[in-house]
């Protein structure tokens, strides 16, 4: 509801002004609204009944980008018989203020010029007029915007020879806790999964979904019911080409400690893996007088499993690097003998901040020459997992601070693969990714920190995720990652893209959906354009060009409001981007994802007017996509 101008006199303002974050309403107010606020004369005047000093500003906000573009505000002074001086308090370091004195009355220009030395954000300034023993003040919000420019040239140092060749996908963990999901949500699934558009959906069967129960020679040794309750619906959607990770050995092949007994059961595991290929890709296999064959093979359009991952996180599941190479070299040829068209994901490392997860302790053995103990079987991709935390008490700043480590590890993978001529073209996939890897142990305590009660980390599905995942996607894509998998699709508020109980979509679903939609890999992967930015500490920017000539700019606001924040709101950021080097565009649209997103229908893009310079404001954690069409 619009309100008229108040004539009530305000209390004297505090002279010591502190930097503050803009509210969403203040940040996104239009120029006309800000001018209207200034015209209301929200000044503070002090004086006797016979005279008062009044100060009005042409706008309550001033945009001062870090590239030095000046912000100009008009100050109008009225009602004073003597000379008046102006002062601006609270101007941050790196910003220059220039004032013209208004004299006895009239208007004066206030010019604020920021630089790259002024941290981006919103600052509370106070403009004060003094004259004839009278004082009047006005508050002014100065927004220091991050500035940047997109060049028309491709940056060959980013991505894969200048291309962003990274697809989005998701994961399932078929087990007794997961298998009822599709049966419980028949009204919405698998349509919502198909809408998400994931490629090579990852399937990691564990516990009762490991289909081989024993080795007695009886038909009851095998039971695919819990596994296929997830696998068959997944085969029916998307690219019909999931990645089946043979995550663990059947229980009877394990040691007393519960880890795979490679010494006594390597051949058993190889035969088990070959039977999985027979089951899903044909011709099936016979056991105990019964024929086992995937229902998908008998459909009108049979779907097979092309991609196979060999073991899950061997580095925290009881195997040494040398033992894993032995396992891989034994199992892969046995599976290829059944179906020579299948492809393989190797390693699947748990890569976290403890010693056994460091890829530097594992890659050197894997890439040794084949005749010296290195891998000698077919390798199509190598995979790793990235989580930013295993502790709910980590702050937002700590979580964001892990991403450079992800990038360095991807680069290390490629450095090691270059040591073997036959592995130099092997890509890196990130097949698990989320904010926090922790989960509850049987007593309900944290698995990573047993002295703490486990509490779901809501940053996996809150507005924090809308900044974190685009930041991860951009950084890993620039480092050459070819795939980014969400862990996992149906789960709780820490992990799930959809709620396991209700089937409702979470914010993480829409973040991943739009990343997949905005960065298609067909008919060609987008090119990464060269980009310069005045600040990268709180904003992640990615500019790409599609095969149809359209340009997409992604801006993620990852500015932390307070150092102690854990699942905070984030701090507002404005970005002014020069796109004039790209030529002219006939149309443009903008899509924002943040805490106000519509989770039922999803956030939708809206039209904007193309211009040589585009300004984007995010009120806190979130991401904005600008699509420019020729």
C-alpha cells in the first residue's frame, strides 16, 4: 500500500553509521520508486519555529560500481537564510566523495566514485547539511557493485579446450530404505525424474538391494526385487543409460569387519559382476534351475546398462590402492566378455579432508605403467566424490572455502592421467556431490562426529544451495570436469532433490534442473567466453556462448553476511556487466533462483531489455541467469 509523505519530525540520527546489508525491498526498488522516496522530503531538520533547515535527496540509493562509474545524487536544501555546507559520513575506504556546496539554498551534486579497492556490498551513509546553527540529515544507501566485462573471444584455458563439457545428473541408492520410493509416488514419478533431465543416472545398490544373497547353488541365492524397484523405473526415463555402480560385494564375500575379502573372493566377485551384466544386458543367466533376466529386456524397446562403476570409495572401504587395481583389472575383462560394448567408471574415490581421501595417495598407483602394477583394463572415465563438510557446525564461509580444493583435485586427476598415453583422453566425472556428507549412525548420533547428535544440514536444500551448487558447477566445469552428480535424488532435507516422504520438489531440484537446461551438451557444448571481473571473492560469474549464437551469463551470489553464519541468508550483491563487445541482441531474459523460489512450479525466466550494460541484484544467496539471444 502506498503511503503519503509524513510531516512528523524524526529523532536526531546517530552520527556513527555502520555498513549494513540492504533488505530485499531496498535493493530491488526501481528508479522511479527511489525518486519518489526522495521527493517525500524525508529530511531531518532542526531549528526554531521561525526557521528550519530542510534537506532532500533525489534518491535514497546510489549505485557506485567498482569500475569507477560515478554515482550522482542531487541534494536540495531549503528554508535556511545563511550559507550551508554539506558532508557525507560513512564513506568506505576506496570510495571518493565529491560535493558542491549549495550556498544559502538550492541544489548540489554529490558524486560518489568507488574502485576495485572498495569491497562490494551496501553501505549506510549520512548526508548532513549545516548552516546558520541548524542541521538537517538524510540517510543514503550506497551500493558498491561488482563490475565486469564479457569479451567475444573464447577462453581456451578454461573447460575442455574452451568448452564447458559438463552434464548434470543425479543418484539413487537402492536398498531397503530406498526401494519403496517409486511405488509410493506413482502419481508423480518417474515423470518428475524425467523432467529433471539427468544423464547417466547413477545407481548404487547396497544392503538388501545387493541381489546375490549366498552361494549355495539354489535359486534363492538371488533376489533382484529391491534393486529393480529402482533400476527399472530409472531405465524408463531420460537417456535410458544409467551408470550402475557395483558398489559393494555380497555379504558372504566380506571379512568379519564387513569389508570385501579380496584375498579369498576376488574370483567370486568377478563372476558376480559378470552375472549382473548378463542380467541387465542379456542373455540372462541360470541359477538353481531358474532363469534370471531383467524385465527391461523383454519390453518393446529394451534398455540395457551401458555404464558400470567398479566398487564404491574403496579408499574408505578396506582396500589399498594396489588391491583396487588388482580388483579392477580382474573384474572388467570378465564383464567385457559378456558384453564388449559396455563402458567403465574407475576409482569412485571418497575425496574429503582426511588422509585416506586425498587422491594424491591413490592416483600414482593407478597410473603406474601396466607392467609395473598399474591399471591394464579398459578405463572410460575416472570418478571422484566431493562434499564440502562432514560437520553441521561448519560455517557458511568454511563451506564455500572448500571449492578451490575441489578444483585442485580435478586438475590433479588430469595431471596424473597425462602420465599414461593410453589414459590421456580419459575424462573426470564427479559422481557424488553435496554440501554435507554426514548421516545418522544407529544411535542417532553423527557418523562423522559421534559425540554430536546428528541434525540434518539444511544447506543442502536451502537458499544456500542456490549459491553453492552453481559455484561448484562453474568452478568444476572450468577445471574440465565432464559430469556433476547430485547425491541423492529422493532423501531428506539435507540431501534430497525431492522429499522422500511427500515426493515434493525441493529448491535443490530446481537449481539442478536449470543448470541442466541452461548448459545443454547437444548439439554442441557451449564455449566459455573470456571474462574480467573486479571481484571474485563473493560472486561467481560464468559466461558461455551456445551453438545458436545466444550468450548465457550466470551470476551466483555467495556473499556471507556474518562470519558465524551457518545456513544464513547471505549478503546482497549487485553486479554490473558490460556485454557491449558481444554486439547487439534482439531479446533477453532473466531467471533468478533464491529463497523466494516457487518450489511447486519452479522459478521461470522473464523478459528484460537488452542493453550494453546489464545490472543484476541478488538479495542474498542465490543465482541469476541472463540469456541473450541474437
